[in-house]
């Protein structure tokens, strides 16, 4: 185990002595990306959703300094408070007629309980050729890759084909009210000319056979409805008869939601994904027989299964303050997600279950997304992957969660997830998002830098 010795300042150019392939000599961006990622992780930008965390200001200051140091003129902005900060930079392209591309990453991370981790979650230690720490995959890895690419452009006089807007955002992990949604409502000037946006949770490899690697490009997201259920009743002594008990009413509603069974819907994105897997592997996957298809998918079944139907999971319960007192009110939290086109189905089912004596309200509510897996931008992603990993198979997929792309879609901007990483076959990458011992391979970061550089110069 190599202990950390890097401070959260502009890193030295010595990079990291990672593995080098026989045919490739790392460029300065590849050498720098490792220390950039480590330095970002070392800045605690935890977002617990209650506004009490440290915020993203320190991370935003660091990003601003990195960009300014090589000659750019970024804007560091605040949204709803001084600690909710981000950075934006527009880089002109060589083709003035191409639509502007938005590349976005968020600076906040979910909480990490140090006692649960094998290493300190904000130390960014390099262990077994991986960087360990909160944010390593969600998503300070992508932030570091973007920074490494554009810093190298500044030094070498290189640039993108079309205008590129870089955004490093606050508050994605709590729904973007203090980040992307705030910008869409208050800073529309930053999105002038933007037609497409590229962000997180896509572009990573999945080895399905020794000679077949799939790269999952995110073209769809389930919609989100975080709900607060509230039951009211007659407060009283716990020893007395009570036929108007808020705890009883809420418990029945929560159990009903937890036992809901939703119908299967195979969206265009999932059909295209299954078709791509079938073509790449030769395995017959019938989208009209999903139980059989899921049985053939192996590790992919978990990813696909979550995008076949609406879901509603009880996640929080609160009520009462003493065991011998019946409270007058009780609350619960529900994480509800809906497929594109099936929002009404989800909430109608929930309303039938909770009945008239339990109310619901949105804690957060955001749209579902789906865009076709076609066009020049998709072609450029596939070509960049193939150039660095010959035979790479790019396929679309739907994310069961959500990203800042939801906010940008309100301006008519199409969104994709493309943070390219070539991963070891045995790494359960999906489990690392918000998980304990989050980590990213050093060589995967270097691969991502090469792919993003190629993609942004040609797309």
C-alpha cells in the first residue's frame, strides 16, 4: 500500500508510474490525470442532501486554479450559497458551424463512513494500481480526465472540432436543485448554442467473453420521484384503544408500496441494447421473453432488470417519540423510479395502495430521458473507443438512476453518459457507485484520457 503524499494543490508533473503498453507512450495528460484525480478526492465535498456538508467551494477553487494556470479564463460561480460553487469554461472549436457540446461533471460526492472502508475514504491512496476514495468513480475520475485533456490542449495549442463548454457542478448527488437545475433556471446564457451534453455513468467496458468487450453508452435514464408519505391520526396513551393510529396507517401504506409488482416494459433503448449484445456474442436474446433473456445475461441481468419496469422502494420511516405514546403523525420516504412514458402508471399504483388517509408529496421529482443511439456524436464515441481498444462494441443502455442530464433536457439538450474506462473483467464496477471501497484503476484513467481527447477533437 502506498500512502498518500500529495496536497490538494496544482499537482507536480511527475505523474504516476503506471503500466505502459508496448505500443503506447503516455502523453503528459495521461501522466497528470492520476494526480488530478487524487487531489480532487482529497477535497471533501460530501453532499448529504441536508445542506450541512462542506459544499463544493474548495473543489471549485481548485478546478478554477488548474484551468487558469494553463491560460484559460474560466468562471467560478455560486448558486444558492457561497459554498455551492462550480466552474464553467467555453473552449472555441475549429468548426464554427458545429453545434456546441456540453461536457459536464459534478464536484460533490455522497457521504462515506470511514469505519466501513479498508482505506480512509478521502486519502486517495493508490493500492493495487487503483485509486481508492469517495468520488473515484462518481465522478471525480471523469472530472480529472476532462481537466487533464484540456490542460494538455492549452500547453500544445490543440482544441476541439466544435465549441465545447465544460461545467463542473455542485449538488448533483441531491438532485441538482443547487446546481444544474439552478443554472438552467438562472444562467441560460451559459448554454448558448448547446445541442448535446455528455456526462457520467457510461462508456465503461464490460467483458462478456475473452474476445468481446462491450462499452455501455448511456442514452436513457429512468425518471425520479422521491416521496414523503405522511399519516395523521389521534394521539393518545399507548395503553388505550385507538382506531385512528398514524403508525398503523403509515405501516400499511409502506408495506403496500413495498409489495407492488409492476409490469415489464421493454423500451427502445433496452431493445437496442439486447440487439447489440446478441450481435456481439451470438447469443439469441428475445426482448419478448425477458425471463429467458435475463437468465442468459449473467452479470448484465442486474443492470438490465432494473430498467424493465417501474420501481418503488420504501427507504425511510419516522414516527413517535415514546413507546407508551401514540403519535399524531408519522412519515416515510419512498424512492420511486419510472421508465420513459410510464410515470402515470407508477403514481397511479402508489395512490391506489396508500389510500385516502395517507398523503404523499414530492421531496424531489425529475423527468425520464431517452434519446436514440445514433448520429455523429455516437459515431465519434464508438470510433474513439475502437481506436484505443480495437474491436470495442459500443451499445446503448438505460440508467436506473439519474444525472444532471435531466436538468439540461429542459432546454432541449440531448444527453449521453460517456466517461470511458477500460476495466478489469473481474471488477464489479456497478457496485462501486455510492459503495464502500470505491476505486478506479490507474490504467483505466489513462485510457479514458486518450479516448476523450480523440472524441472531443473529432466529434
